[in-house]
C-alpha cells in the first residue's frame, strides 16, 4: 500500500489536510455522487473553498505517488498565482524524481510558472527545450510542440 509509507504520509501532511471517504459505506454515497467519483483511489487537491485544483484516479506506488502529489500541490499554487511556491515544488520533483512519470509534467509547468512570473523571460522556451531533450516521448512534449525553441 502507498498511503501508510512514512515518506508519503510526511508529504501529504506537509502540504494538505487529508480527508478519506470509504466508497463501500452507504453514508458516503451522496458525497461521492456529488463529486462524480468513479474509481479508487480518487485523489483530489482542493482549495479552502472546495474548488478542485488537481486530481487523478488510480493506484500509484510511492515513487510515483509522491511526485504526482507534489505536482498537484504545485498546480494548486500555480492556479492561486503563488508562483514561488509552485516553482519550488516543480524543481523538487525534477530534483528528487527525475525519472518518474510526473517529471515531464513538472518540467512543462516549471516553464509556465516562470513565464507567468516574468512574461519577458525566455524561461518558457528554455524549460520546454529541456522537456524535449529529457522527456521526448511524454504527453507534455506533445503539448508543448506547438511552439518550438529556435534551433
């Protein structure tokens, strides 16, 4: 199991207040229907108003759960225009989990964060060039392919 692992518990506690609903218990049916729950685990990162900032469904082992979760936290920061915190999370994913599935996402959005903070910077294209180099087969490589860095 992923959740009982100490590093996962520490990461979740560092950034969020975890809430769990057992989908096998009828008292949770109404709540789960309201959020259109379809599969477990159903991981969502919400803001203080309950707005969904990031989500994914399905089991991930700790080495994949942790970078995915931290990308989710980073996205919540990015959506809240807390660029410094978002950047710290994405850099951490790239430093600690560079071979994870979430690493390409971190590389992609690191460029977005830096662009949002300073649109005059060339950081968006620089990070996307790094994405092309490090994660050429990723979905995020395809997402950035509309705007190639000049060779």
